[in-house]
């Protein structure tokens, strides 16, 4: 099959590679962007889904152990100290697996990924260091049949892990181990070029970079020199569109379905961060634990205010002058969040940005695509007001198994101005639907979208829209107050027409 010919997720495709293999047959159930199913995949991988009332699990997923580590003998040329590559090497040397799915680089370009099924330690070592672009890892599944590979270690990022988990029972493997890395803000190869050109003093010589816990991007150049740039000095207006749409709609930052996760975001500067999710993850860790220097996770600082300020600044696409970015960077580095609080800062910032992006670009997907853990995190913040782009009501019905959710996307402009990006309701209470209401309720100024009697702040001329909560469960209640207003008549008629097609209600 020619690469890239089938992509049912369309613009949201992260090029995970599943569709370049015969397992494309499972794409509708397996693709992370068509079918969001964290709860069942977590259960499949770990025997249970995360406990949303436990703050650590809410943020970092199911875990048995979490700690910080460095290889005592760092691996030359690795992204950090090389725990991931060393683990892949040991898995082959100690005959735990027959092959390791990892990502080498194209012979022509350091940043173009080339996934392989490595059969020797040398092939695993050749895959060390990040290729910071979308990689179609799962395309190499096509090589499995007839290869003799029965036990596989797959190294990859969250969207790849989700699709892999969804098809794992059909791969004909006896053992599958998944070593995951956290991942966020990935880009296409062209997007990477824009990023490097707008950020580094010498884009053509960059061989390695990482967003680090000191709130700076660290670049390494081919002559061995280093360069650091404060996050706060990034050219936000230019970079707003650089990240791949898949990554702007992704909530799998911490690779929820991997057995073992190796990243850096929850560790102090220059340390790696490990999350053992289950016993298979511990078995992987056993391969290298004796070679590690370790320390417990730590957490300090307060992220919430910084996250909220970041949401507002990002929305306005503010760019600080370099000198000010440096000053802010130094201050934040000194007093800002560290360790697990840094990881939570980063998760909050990315989830709120991605929920906003999804609401603007794919409103019909928001309720289904936002997992419960992300809903809970995002609802702690005030998201940007929707922009007044449209003047005609526009109804997008979406159906999920247990509900009918209508998103009415509209802006009224006239005598009184009410700007409403969406109204959602269904005939059965549903957490995803309730969240949609809560999110939009916030934008309308409701303090608590699910409160039975929410306080309401309206624009001058007050429009008596009633409780979003009742809108979510009693469609008639949602209609009647809307119908009382002349400027709402048209929207009401459309809503009623759509509603009555979906379910029967005495007032519809
Ligand atoms: C695209 C990307 C984004 C990341 N973002 C974060 C982040 O935001 N926060 C965080 O804590 N950690 C992130 N990580 C993980 C982190 O940067 C390190 O990769 C991880 O800590 C392992 O370091 P190491 O020295 O042990 O890896 P190494 O020993 O150098 O091994 C790196 C491994 O990465 C694999 N790899 C390389 N490129 C890709 C790719 N494009 N897709 C899938 N696999 C690849 C290779 O197969 C190799 O096995 C990201 C990783 C990638 C690939
Ligand atoms: S993300 Fe993967 S499974 Fe989904 S459309 Fe793209 S290649 Fe196919
Ligand atoms: S940010 Fe998400 S969608 Fe993008 S490459 Fe990483 S895991 Fe995949």
C-alpha cells in the first residue's frame, strides 16, 4: 500500500503508521483521533483505569512506582542519559524479546524518522536520540507476518501506543512490551523547519534540542556549541500554527497505555522521570535498574496562576521582547514550579490550549474526544472567550452510543449582543455531554455550569438563558427560555427541528 494514501482521521491524523499496514482494517476502532477510548485501553493494559480522585493518577495515569533516574554511564548521543536505548539493548541481550520497534533517522536527514524492527543491539543504538517529528512507527507492523518475531518491545509516543494497544490481540505476538515516552507539540518535518528558523540563531546546524524543566529550549549545534532560548521569548504568533493538528487535539501527553514511561517532565533539571504502570513495566525496568542512579520524585511551587496567565497570553498571541523574556525566564526558573508541579504546569497548559483548539476547529468532536481526566483538569481554568466569527446559527448534530448531543454554534449580534459558541443537551445525562455544557457554561460566564442554579453574568441587555445543567438533561427547559427572546426565535426553531428528529419530548 502506498504510504499515506489512507488516512481516515483526515487533518487530525498523527501519521502513527497504522494505516500503512494491513491493520488499517481496524482503523475505525483503533485510531486515537477517531475513537477516544482511554478507559478501556488502560484497563486492557493495566487491569484498571486511572483513579480520577487521586491527583497523581489524574495527571500521570495508572502507576505503581514513580521516580527520577540517570544512567550511571550516560549513553553518548542519546536524548538524555539513554535509559530508553539501553533498555532496548538489554531486552535483546537478555532474550526478553526478539525485536525492538524503534526509530532510526533517514540517511539523508537527521530529523526525518525511519522506524525499524531492530533485531540487534547495534540497530537499537542507531535509533537513539529523538527525531522530533511525526513518525509512522506502526507502519513496520507490516513486516511482522513471516518474520519469526513473537516477542516485541515497542518504543513510541502516546498516539502510537493507543493504536497499538487497540490492535495488539490481532498481531500474532506471544509477548508485547510497551516502553512509552511522554510527547507534546510534535510537528511535521516542514513544521520543524519553521520552528527552528523562528527560534534558533542557526537553524541549519541544530542536531538536538529539548524543551527543558528550566523553562528554556536547549539547542545543540553540529560544532558542539549550545544555545538556550527562554520559552517566554517564543514567537507565539508564528508558532501558533506550527504544531500538527493531531498534537493540538492530543491529550495523551504521558503515554497512558504504556507499561513503562521514560521522560523528563516530572523530574528536576537534568534528571529523567520514570513511571512504572504495571508489572510488565517493572519487568522492563529490571533490565536496567542496577545501572541507574535514582532519587525520589519531588514537587515545589504553585502552577495555577501561571497557567491561567499563559492561557490568556497565548490566546492574544503575545510575544515578549527578548530582554523581558530573559527576565521572566530567570524569575520563573527561580520561583516557578519544579518536579511534579512542573509536569502538572505543562499538562494544564497543553490540555487547556488543546481543548480550546478543538472547540474552535472541531466543535463536533469535543465532547467525545476529550477524555474524562482532561475534562477534570481543563475545568479548573477559565478558557478564552469564543470569537464572534459567525452570525448565522449553525447546528452540528453528533451521535454517540448513549446520547444525542447537539452543538449549536452561533453568534447573535443585534440590540443586545449575546455570543454563544455552543449549547449542548441530551435526553440522558452523560459525563461527556455535561462537560461540554460546563465548558461552554464557563464561557457564558456561569461560575458552575453544572450547578442546578448557576449564577449568570450576561452582556448588557441580559438574555435570560437558564441553567446549562438543565439544558443538558431537559431539552424542553433549554428551549423555552431561548424561545422567549425575539432574537432567539430562529435558533430555537432550528434547535427544535434538530431535537425532535433525535428524540421525542412533549415540548419538542
Ligand atoms: C517527539 C517526542 C516528544 C517528546 N516530548 C516530551 C515531553 O514533552 N516531555 C517529556 O518528559 N518527554 C518527552 N519526550 C521524551 C524525551 O525527550 C526522551 O526521549 C526520553 O526521556 C528518553 O530519553 P533517553 O535519553 O532515554 O532516549 P534515547 O536513548 O535517546 O532514545 C530515544 C528513543 O526515542 C525513539 N524515538 C525517536 N524519535 C521518535 C519519534 N518521533 N516518535 C517515536 N519514538 C521516537 C527512538 O526509537 C529511541 O528509542 C519526547 C520524545 C519524543 C520522541
Ligand atoms: S493517526 Fe494512525 S490510525 Fe489514525 S488515520 Fe493516521 S495513520 Fe491512521
Ligand atoms: S503530541 Fe500526541 S498526537 Fe502528537 S505525536 Fe505526540 S502523542 Fe502523537
